[in-house]
């Protein structure tokens, strides 16, 4: 009598930035987890983004490779704003368990498929929304650090009020921060206190699956940038080359912003101004991809003041991670900015003390930052064991 041939286990590759992949391997057994997507026949791409309620939208994308009769599909779960990390992990696990069912049956592992349904939880639930989609958030924090020769402290307060629907998104935030720095050497002591106050609000209307329009305003004050009182208001329009319901996986937006502002300064600026009225325009392009080949985040901004086009700024930021071939990946991060629009700089030269304790913003024509790295993983492809001991 011939022995019954055991079906080959699913080879699963977990691809996520915020999920607990160790818990997934520990709780969901019966499949082989591999560390190289090129060796898998099921790719789990797990994405997460914030919802209007302050919670999260978790999407588990099931992407099969060479499994006859199986196509890609997505399961979505929503967490409330007060969800704990354990609740989010449990929802992700449940989505993976249900999504694995058709693949287990397709590969002859149906004996591993179990569904335990509580009929009491299937009763209709009537949802009410007494807050009319409004979400409020209050936060405060403080920091303190002291040594013999220096001392730093900071206190912050933030209040947010947001309302999000499919058609209209309203966001508003009030922020207050005070930062103190002190350094001394023998009998010499220098200190600085930087106060920042800001209130901003915006409303964005969804015109279609691709177009959006909005208006935003801001009131602010910051001693570090010599801004005694800033107020601005202006419209914006945005186009997304992909439908917005795909924003968890891919997004390519181009937006145009126009604003009018009035600024008062603590000290006279290098352009002999104590206050002025300004008009500015900005063009922004943003690209985000989270795909099986890797991740891409790209931002490009061009801005200028309308009264003088030589007062402009150009900024670019790139974050890229690519799986090149089996076990080998590369990541790259870089940002660069050309700065020619610092109209707020105070007149006069800065002392070395001003620079060291960041008393005032310094003049600069550029800012650069970058990082690049390679990663190569080799050895055992299969390892379902979770061991977090010392």
C-alpha cells in the first residue's frame, strides 16, 4: 500500500512595516515562513493608515505566486481610536487566518483550516455617531536634562480637532512650546528661551476620485525665526494620478498652493522690515509606493514669493528600499533643499553663543542629509521558530 503523499506547505513571505511578524509566525502555524519573497508562493503585504476616527485601517493583501486558480485579494479591518497594540495585532491575525483559507484548500492543506464563529456576535449592530465624525485630541509633555555646565528643558501642549468624511476633511491644531537652554563656564553663563505658538486649520473637499480642493490658514509666533506674529490664508488644489481608495498601496499627487500672509518681526530684518505683507505660491509633488518589490517615498517642492521670484526655495526628499534579487536589498534616504527665501532673518551678525545654543535661525543657502545601505540575507530560508529569550 502506497503511503499518502503529504502536500507541500505554503511558503509565506510577510511584508510589513508596523506589524508583529514574530507573533504571526507564533500564532499561525502549518505554513512555512520564508525570509525571501522570491522563494515564497504567497506574499502577505500588510499596510496601515490612519482613519478619520483616529483609528487605523489595516489591509492584508494576499498575493499568490504560481498557485493555480488563485488570484490576489485584500482583507480590510478597522480599529477604533483607543485600540491597544494587542487589539491591532489580534485584528491582523484574524484577517490572515481567514485569508489563508482558500490557499490551504487549494494546496491540499484543508485539514489546517478552522473557522470558529460565535453566533452571538453576528447580530445586527446599529452604529450611532453622536460626535458627528469629530475627533478631539489633547496632549502635553515635558523634558528636562541637566549637567554641571549646561541645562535644557522643554514643555509642549497640543490640541487637535478633526472631522473626516468621504467628501470633506477638516483639520485644526493648536500648539504651544517653550524651550530653555543654558550653558556656563566658570563665571560666564549664556541662556536662551525659545517660545513657539501656532494655530492652523484646513478644509479639503473631495471633488472626484482624483481631484481635491481646499483652503488653509495659520496664526503663529516663534522667537527662533524672528516671527512675532504670522497670519496667512490661501487656497490649494490637488490631483492624484491614482484613485484615492488605493492610497494605502500607491499615491502620486501634484498640488498647487497659493497664500497671502502678514508678518510682524521681533527685530528689524536684513531687508529693513519690521512687518510686511507677502504672497507666496508653491507646487508640490508626492509619490508613495508600497509594493512587493519594495517601498518608495518621494517629495518635491518648489516655492517662491510673488513680489520677487529670486526669493525661492526648492526641496527634495527620497526614501527608497528595493529588493534586488534573492536575499539582497538596498535602501537609500536623501534630502536636499536650496534656500533663498529667509526674509525673516534679523539684521546684524550672530555671535558664537547664538549659534551654539540656537538662539536665532542662521542664514543658509542649502541643507543636505543622506544615508545609503545594503542588506544581504543568506542561510536557512525556513524558520517558523519564535524564541525571544535572553
